[in-house]
C-alpha cells in the first residue's frame, strides 16, 4: 500500500466486479442505440476505459476535460472546459462517465451543456457518489459505490494530480493535505 494512504476503501477486485456488473446493465440499456460514451477527464479515464470493455455492444467514445478543483481540495464552483468534445451530440444517446460526484457542480454544468446541444438523452454513470457534500440537486442514473465524506484517491482520482495510478480507491492520510 502507498505510504500516503490510510486505508483501502475499495479494492481492485471489488472495482473490477462492480465495473463488470455496470457494463452488463448498460449493455442492455444501450443495445441498438449506438451511445456516445463521454469520459470526463482526467479522473474518469480508468473507469471509462474499463467500463466500455465490459459493454459488448457497438458504441462510440469521446473525451472532455473540465476542471473545478485544480490543486485545491475544495471545489471552486467554477467549471472550466479544458477540452471540448470532437463529436456532435445532437440526436445522440449520451452516457457521461464520471469517477466521482461530490458537490455535483461539474456534472450539472455538463448535463446542461449536453442538453442545450440537443442530445437525444443524457445519462450519468459514476463509479463513486459522495452525496454528503452535494450543493446542487443531482442524482446519478447509475452508481458503483456510495462513499463517506473522506478524501479518496486512486483509480483516476487525484490529490494535486497524484495517486491517480493507484489500482484501488484509498483514503488519503490527513497529514498529506493538511
Ligand atoms: C473531480 C472529479 C469530478 C469532479 C467532482 O474532477 O473527477 O470530475 O471533481 O466534483 P464536483 O461534483 O464537486 O464537481 P477535477 O475537477 O478534480 O478534475 P480531474 O478529473 O482532472 O481530477
Ligand atoms: Mn474529474
Ligand atoms: Mg481532480
């Protein structure tokens, strides 16, 4: 285990099993719809690429980079588009893939944007949901795990751009970010 991690919250095996389960559900949901699966960079990169490999249906992928956190542990409330989609979403069934929903600001902004671009449908799948800190009314359509209000990193989630490559979800030692 990494020396900056207090405890493993969700193991590599538990993640793999959950991703398989979600992939099965989403394959049934999106069969015949050629969904546009959108990865919200950078955090969702690992979840998205693992998830689509568990979806045995035709689909397309695209990537968007937005940031609301920067190097801070607190959401700034300002969502910036760092990289927009390459694909036109008009008339498409869009599935947004996130690693975590915290305040909900990032996703509420994105969902709004995709609807204004006339997507046929917009749904959200998140690996982690941290409902305690929600400031906007937003519920994911599909969710892997509900997590407590702790600073979690790994499997895409960072603190100041580090720890994304941990294969599990862990809780960061407080002294690391204090
Ligand atoms: C994190 C996380 C989500 C978002 C959730 O991304 O990956 O995208 O914050 O927080 P919210 O619900 O309060 O908006 P971040 O902005 O840190 O960028 P990153 O994915 O590149 O780490
Ligand atoms: Mn993110
Ligand atoms: Mg981040």
